[in-house]
């Protein structure tokens, strides 16, 4: 039986609209010029409306009328969180909380209607599937907003979803298509499809997928949901893809089925993955043999290579055993720093100091060279131990020579964003490895989790100067990094510069750690991130 977490209605509630007619008039004069104010007003009025006691059918009609306005305002307001570093600032987090709250208010409105249905309101009898589907749609939108903002799905939303799906099962309408004109005139989707789509999207490591891949995945899961069942028991055959487990009384999504899992219980459900595994493998093989995505009903939004890449990734995440560390195992530690200048400081063991305009070394170094023929040890001159430059401790959740997944040990620390340059060193490897952040995510616990894609080669520190008579503010000496050639991978030497320094054909002076100088000509931009640009170059002198 569905238990709805609703407060009693209140006769003292005073919404601006109390039926579809008054809502139509209110929307006609609703001001959208100030987005933040409009969002606040809409949220406040919807809260009052949900508290107001009224007939279920009229409440449903009014909610249906509000859907388009809510969607438009939410979409515009969510733009304020695009590409923000994580964790969000206090002000940014309030925006996210406001967006999630408005979606939840739509859930609450439809839950009020479900409450009437369960209480015996005969006018709502034929709308059971629709009401449940709408509750699941707005739960899905909360999840989508959290994922888009880089936050792990809230446990309350999982509990809400599980309860709604169980209710659809009990009522027998989980496979009944429900139209949704906001998605298109002929668009209709079932509670089962929404549930499967949410479960498998969240289990596909969505933080590692691009926006276009997520859009493709949504289309595919709508098509594939018919072959994916939710079972109360499971069977295992050698060589088959393991089913995925689901605790309907819990606060998480899909979990891997492990040998230590208990026998099936009444609160457990399972997704057999063998049918989906076969589908993914067959489509991958046919694409490799030359069939087009259109022929395989994969749409026209991606090339064959794009589809093969995504299908392969999905099979690994859904159908193959994870190579993550097992629960309870002590995970190795790592240290991470971000930004070209900070990485320079850590590798060189000294803060970056701009070079004088006409020299590659400072006055003290010049005196040392004149007296001793070399620069003396700099360990004491720029010792980072006495500095405020933080080197954060992270937990290595997964690692290889090409990539790593890490979680910050503490709750506080620097904010990070995708495509930033970072350097990582682990317990087993004291040398820093240069990499870029492929994704950033905040876990339910509040800990920051990141994915790092390593750049090949043993990174070295350098200083670069602009040359020529037209040098300006952007030509001051800056810290930079050098990645040597990796012949085995056919990768040439490259420079990692701060953003804004690269121009094709530009001549710059490069000063190495041993103070030798060389003029180089910048050639091509190999890779570009939020705070760096990796470029090829030609040595001139």
C-alpha cells in the first residue's frame, strides 16, 4: 500500500488560484521579467495551492495547466548553475535547492490527487496511471537536475521512486502508456519505462558521459525498456551477465549483485541483464560490420563510432563485473593539486617566481653561478612546507596508468570543475602525474569525487617568456609545464600553457629547471581545458 508523506491540508491556505479558471487568469498576469523573483513567487503559490483542500479532479486539471510555465521557469533558472565548480557555493546551492523544491512541489500536488484516489474519489479512478506517472516524471526531473549540477542523487528521492513503482505494480498499470504533451503530441511513456530509464542511467556512471551521450542513452532506454523486467527473484548461469539488485525499502538505486548477497527477500527486486547484454553486443558487432545507426534503430544523432563507443561503455558498466575495490578494503591514499602554477610549485618544490625581463635567473642565482659555477640547492629558499599552498589528501577508489577515480578525504577543500589541469601522486608512485579532470561529482556524504585522465609523459617544470617588441601584459613570464615525447605511443613533446597564451606561430622563450634557455615556435593546439592549453612546438635555438 502506498504511504504518502503528506501534511494535512489547511483551510487557512490562501493560494492565488484555487481552480483551473482562476489559475488561467493568474498565469495571464504572471510577471517573468525578474527570473529569481518569478521562481520564488511560483514556488510560494504552488506551496499554498498544495496545502489548500480541494476536489481531486480540479486539482489535477490545475496542475496540468501549470506544467508548461513551471518547465520554462525551471529551465531558465537552472542555467545559473551551468559549468559551476564543485562543491557549489552557498548561493549556488540555494539555487539548486530551490529548483529541486519546485519539482518536489509538483510531485506533492500529484500525490494529493493520488491521496484522493486512495480515499475512494471515483472521479480519479481512470487517472491512477497518469497520476503515478506524473509523480515519477517530476522525481526524474529532480534526479536529472542533481546529476547535471554534479550532485549524487538524494536518498529521499530514491525512496519516493521505489514506493511509486511498487504502487504501480500493485495496481497493475506499470506498463500502461501515459501521454505527455510537453514531450510531444504523440509521446507516451509508462511508469515502467521511467523507472528503468532512471535506474540504468544512474548506474551508467552518468558523470562520465557527455551531454550528447546522455541524450542518446535516454532515447535508447525508452526503446529498450520493454525487454528489461523487474523481477522478485533471479537465476544465475555460468558466463551470463549478473543481474542487478534493487532494495525497494532502501535509499539507493541499482547495486551490483555480489556473492555475499542474501537470498531474495520480499523487499528485493532484480533486473536480469542477459537480454540487454545480448542486445548491446549484437548492435556493436553489426555497427562494426558496417550497418548504420539508423538501420539498427539507434537514431541519427550519433555516428557509428560514437554509438560503438557508448554501447561498449554501457556494456562495461551494466553487464560486466566491476574492478572497483571491494567494500571494506583499505583504499590507498593520493595527493592532488590543481592549476598550472600550483602544479609547477609542487613539482619544483618552490613557489613560482616571475623571471626578470632580461634574465633567466634572479640576482641571488647570478651571484651563486659567478661564485660556485652553479645554482645552490633551493630547498631552503622556497620550501613549501612553510607555505599556505595546500596539497589535499584523496582516496584512490580506482586507478590505472591511464586514469583514476578519487574521493577527497576531507569535506572541505578547493572547488574543482571539469577540464581543469591537475597533478596526482599516489602512495606507490611519489612522482606527480599530470592529468585533466574528466568529471567532478559531490557524493551524498558531501565528499568530492573526481575522474582524472592522465596525460602521458613525466611532467617537467619550465618558465616561459614572451619575445619580440610587442610584448604586453599577457607576455609576462609565467609558470608552464613540459611533457616529453613518448615514442612508444607516438606522442611528440608538448607544452602545457595557461589559457590565453597560445597563438599559432608565436615565438616564446622557454627556461628549463636547469636555467638553460631556448626559443620555440608554437604550432598547434593539441588539447584545451578550462585553465590550460596543451600545444605542440618547434625548437628554434
